[in-house]
C-alpha cells in the first residue's frame, strides 16, 4: 500500500491558514475598533466640558402667561355678553314664553327676522319603562317662519306642559362675528320642566342656534336683537310617575345636626365633612344613612317605620374612630 507523504516545507508555504490565525486577526480588529471609539468618546467629552454651556433665553413668566390685549378683550366681551344674554334677555324671554305671551316674544325680533324649525313629522318616539320620549331634529327638513309665526310655534311646543315649574335659557357657546363687531352667534339650551294636564312629570329640552346684534349691551333684554333663530333639536320626555321629589323637610333630615355649607359662614365651610353611606345598618328593612365628618362625632341617623329620619341610631358592631382622615375608599359589593 502506498502512503502519501506531505513535505513540511510545502505545508508552511500553503496559502491555507489554520483557524486560530483568523481568531487572532478578528480579535486584533475588534480591539482596534474599540480603541477608536474610546478615543472619539474621550475627545467629544473633552470638547463638551471645555466649552461653556449654551443658555437659551427663556421667556419671563409675564411673557409666557399673559394673553395679548386683543385676546383678553375678546374673552371679557364673550363673558360679559353671555351674562347679559342669560340674565337679561334669557329671563325676559323665558318669562314671556312661560306666560304664553306671543306679542312679548315678537318684541325681541328685529326687522327681517327669520326662524327655521323642525318639521312636525320628523320625530323619533321611544319608550323606557315608565318614561316616554320624543325627539325632533332639523337635519332633514325644516320650515321657515317669521317672528309672529315663530312665537306661536314656540308656545305650541309647550302645549303639553300644563304647569311650568321651571324654565331656563343658557348660553352653551358664543362667538362674535368677524364681519361686524356688533353681530354675535350663540348656541342656546332651553330647558322647561313641569307637569302635564294629568299631573305627570314632563321635561322639554331644546338646542338652538341664534344670531343677534345690538348697539348697547345695556339694552339687551329690552330692545329687539334677534336676526336668526334655528331650532336644532328638541327632546321631550314624560313619566308615568314622579321620579325624584324634594322631601328633605318632610322626612326630618333638615332637623338633624348636619352641617350645611349653603347656610354656613365662610369660616365654617367644610370640604371633607359631607360623605355619606346608605345601608340598612340596624336590619329593620329600611335604609339608614351614615354621615362622615372630621369635626366631632358623626350624627348617626335611622329611618323610623320607613317614613322619617331621626338621630337615634346606634350602629351595632361599628365604632366611632377619632381621627382626621380626609380621604377614603368606597367599597361596593356587586349584587347579581
């Protein structure tokens, strides 16, 4: 058998290098690259520390917070006209509407006044338990009315409210027109609540867009100012029974020593003393009230025979803790 013989000199002259040779070369390359990066980082740090920091001029507190005189005037004008429209025009308008006085309503309209109202047929009725709802919108079809017809239309929309208990006009949004400084646009919410002829609770809420102008804001509510009136939507809801009723005096809660911020002086107003919990604490089948306070002992209250409240409850297994905690956690158990 013939065996091949490899000359050692030929092996050394071969261009094929062992693996260890490439490992050493790769390590040298990585070390060189790392050295370059380190030198560049050191050079950059030296430049940063040797150079003085660049300080940008920051605006003063006055420059950063204060609005321009023009914007301040625009905000003041909007707030001022909103107040005038709600408290002067709004009260006069709602008084005339509650009194079903068409002639008084037309006095707020200027010459060439026009109104757009929803079509009577465009309503969406809904029923939720004891509550019936109707809604109208001016999205699809509307009618155009003059001042006299619009006043009659507004009064007719409240024909279902036999007894008006509360009526209010609120400004939701207001803008001054850019074309003329005395012309304004506003979005209005008109709320009416009361009772039907058969003593059922009823509420009517409607959104309106109005355009108006005036020469002197002192005359708002006294002189004609309406140019356009768009009835955007109307929502009417009636109930077969009273949903909520004011019974504070009737059930005796007003006789208990409960702090009342509405009647307290400025030095006696409490911010954290009106937390309450409602539960049948004495297990007599009627809901009781626990009132939290940070001053003195909380007045425990219990309901007597399901009719009136008294400060006579002694909660079993509940202790009065003498502390000044101004925050708390409400835990509720879901009942399926």
